[in-house]
């Protein structure tokens, strides 16, 4: 059975990738229409092209976000750990382990101290800089002093364990790794902030607690990723790392109830749905539908103009709209043109500048 499955999935990797892409797209499409409580009439040719475009955009975005989640640990490993002297220093203490294989393990305690603590200090420092009107810059001295203290004790530890390497070089590599990984962790934290700000509970105590727990999960994932990095070959390590990153991404989206945020963004980017309009021009039949829902329109010859609203979905032969807090479908043929609100906003900003 396993042999047949391996042949099916790995004999033709492009076919496997294509099946995965279609399956993934189909799942998120069903999930999206379930959320908006609307299923349009499909035109096979146009719908399939839209389906593939949005699916590929969604998968690419997920891969990038997943990679961003484990990028801090990958950079830290490549800069600091990828040499024999550092690995020797970071292994489990011999007196703590009886098994010879266990002595080759990377110490979780040391990684937590050398990777986790500087990252937390960086987050505290960045927070102080961003909110300098609320927090005094004086408090930046505290994390900086702690880091200098860690440098001092790390230097003493290197000399005590008699590691045959230049301690200054190791400390420099450690500092460079911490600076790089601290910079890399800004991107997943920004995604957390962006996702959390769109949540209903973003300003509540529960929202803050969820945000802090997700940051801790992000740190824990990267710490575990570093500790197992010495056991796997580069390809397997990368796959395992991506799995950890995907777990963080999934928990983030579930925690803020935003599982469809990536698909909605894809619809918005390609103007297929989930975007606001400042005005929309309709045919006579479209005007009659708007009047039936008691939505005000401005007559223009045999057409009419409606004001601000939202196009929820343009997938298929029907367009799902929201005007005056009323959601309803309309044939796409009855919509002649529209002006996205984002274009008006960009024009206003350029005029002001």
C-alpha cells in the first residue's frame, strides 16, 4: 500500500503539485463561500482561470508567511551555529546525559538563554522606540545592560570550558546572529499585529493575551527549530522548519478567526471580490434590482449610478454586493463599471502631497 502511494505521489511530482494546488484551492473556495453564505452560478472557463490565479496567489503567500515565521532561527543557525566550536559549546552537558547520542544533542536550555532572551530584549527595545511618547527611552538602558551582562558571562563560560576558538570571534558571531534574527522576527510580529488589529477582540484583554501567547509560540517554535537543526540534513531540516512555521501561521489565523484573510486579500488584489467601491454604474435591469432593495441611485439616461458599497465576490456569472448593509446577488452583466475606493484614496493622497 505504501509503495503504491509513494509511486503515485513521487513518480510525477508536477502532477502531485497540480493535484495539491487544485485541492487546496477547492477547499478555501468552499470555505470562503460558506463564510459569505452565497454560492454563485459558475461559468466554467472564466471561473477556472480566476480559481487558479487566486489559488496560486494564496499558496505563494502562505509559503512566504510560513518561511517568515522560521526565518529568525534559520538565520541564527547559519550565522552562529554553523561551525564546530559553537556546536561543541551548545551541546548538552556531559554530566547530565549518560547516553552517548544524547550528548550530541543541542541543549534546549542554552538555546533558550542565548536565542530567546536576546529576542525578548529586542522586542522590548523596539516597543520602547515605537511608543517613545508613552515609554521613556531611558528604559532602553535596561535591556542593553542585560545584554552586556550576558556577553560578559558568555565570555567567561567559553574560557572555562576551554573551547579552542577565539572567544571574541564567537561573541561577535553571536551578536551578529542576534541582530539579524531580531530584525527577521519583526516581519512575523507585524503580521500578528496586522491580523490582530482586524479582530473584534483586538483592543480587549483577551486580544492582548492571545497576542502575547502567539509571540511566545513564535519564539518556542524557533527555539525548537534550532535545537533539532543539528540532527537533520539541510533539506529535511528545511521541511521540518516549514512545518513549524505553518503551525504558527495556522494558530495565528485560528486565534483571530481569520482563516480566510489570505484568500480575501487575493480577491482584493485582483479585484475579484472583497473590495469597496466609491461608485458603481448599472444597466436598467441592475437599477431595478437596486430599487427593489430600496437603495438610492442617480439616473443617467438608460443607466444609473449608485454610491459607496462593497463587491464581496465576482466569481462566476453573478456578483455578490453589499450596499446600505444589505447583501444581495446581481448578474455580472448588469454591472457596467465601478470605481474602487482605493483609487480615490490614492488620488486624494497624491493631491495632498
